[in-house]
C-alpha cells in the first residue's frame, strides 16, 4: 500500500519481552501477509501509527509526539494474551511513512520568517498520505485505530473517511482545545477547520473544551455553525457525573446517527505526558469510559489517539500504557 511501512511478526517481537508460561500480545497479534488484500483479512480493527510531530511544531508546540507510536508498541506488545483480550480482532498494519518529511523538517531554520509556513507544507504532504491510507482501510471494510502523531492528522482521518463513504462524516473530539483555528498554514490547531472548509466534516462535537484555551474569535465562529456543539470542561466539573452523562447523551443524539470518527487528544487528560501537558483535565478513567462508549457505537468508523509525548511523561511508560489501555478497551 502506498505511503505505508507494513509490520512483520519479527517487528512486533522486537518490542516484546517474552516469558516462559505467558503469551504476550506481540507473539500473537495478526499482521498482514505479503501480497494479501486487506479486505480479505479477518480482523475488524486495523492499527496504524503516524510517527511525526511536524504539525505540533507548526502550531508553535513542543516536539515529541513522533515517539508515541513506539511507546505504544513497547507497552501493547507486552500485554497478556488471554481469552478476554480479543487480540485476534485487530491487525497491526504498520506506520505512515513520514521519514522524509521529518528529515526535511529537521533541516529547516527555526529563526527563518517562513519557518512555520514551511512546516505547514510538510504537514500537507502528510495529510495526503494519511487520507489515502484511511480511505483504503475503511473501503476494505475495516475500522482503523490510528496512533499519532499530532492532532493535525485529524484532517487526514476525516478526509479519508469522508472519501471512503463519499459524504461528509461526523466527529466527536475529546479535547481541551477546539483545533478550530483560522485557515492559515496547516498545523495541529486547525485540522477541524480545514475539514469543515473541505466539506469533509459535517457535525462536530467537542467534549471537554477548556474556556482558558478558547479565543473569543473561535467561540464566535463556532456560534455561527449549528453543526458544532460544545460540552465545556468547566461545566462538566461543576456537577461531575451528571454533566458528563448529559454531554454523552447529547453527543449520542448529535453525531451517532451517521458515520462518525472518535478523536482522543491525550492533552485532555490531567498530568498526561503530551505536547500541551496540563495539570487540569479528565482522569484516565474518564478517557477510558468515553472511549469505550463511543468506539462501540455501530456507526463509529475510526478512532484516533494523538498528542502523546513520552519525553514529557511523569513516570516511565505512562504514554504507552495509557494508549494500550485505550486500544485494549476497544478490542474488548
């Protein structure tokens, strides 16, 4: 498949610490055989990685999300394979090949006036790759689980899904930020506004948006679109459980009646090693509950987990373990 580096059993075993008397995920997770069509494989879910942080840097953020994929594999390949893990229902396909774009980004001069715009051009190239792969996976009758990378890749996910279904899709975004910034150069903060502009995104529900990180300009722009709804984090925290449940029901009624994608930004979790680490946010349990609820809906067409940055994690393997729990919850 174009733009994709596929994984072999040997690649997974390189992330696996085998132990006598135990069967680890890396020993049994399905991989795609050479010359096999994806549509002819058995698993429902297809896992791919996007090892890049160009979109985050283009948004004036801190690099590090390129390493989330390997952190995930180091954890996920070492979970126990049991009767309840359901590992045979997912296939580790591989990674979007971002090597050339990452090399070119590293050679750019950060003090140059055009630095961020030049990063944006590299993001556009990754957009094309992501959209192509996502379209292929969904058109093959599978549900992609996409491990980022920055949240810039939401655009490629949405475009790819939209092109597979030949219509705009809905999205729910578990995030402290709207990522609905103006249409300047492409970066991690404007994936959804670009998806709206391209008519790939229909209804957009932002779950847990923080007022401190949302400009009046964005609030005013969102108010003009009846197909965008917000569940503010501050409101949820006032009455805790009831507000989260109310937002979940509202989101169900708003986006779940048609094909929709699930976007999970790890920035939304308090004290999570991420590109925009925040002491205030949801718990990991909140994220798992959100993920389990929406990923099991019949019209869910992809799940994207992004913005994890192991370099900023508060304890070893935090990012990889949290992503592994989220993926495991989908499979179970």
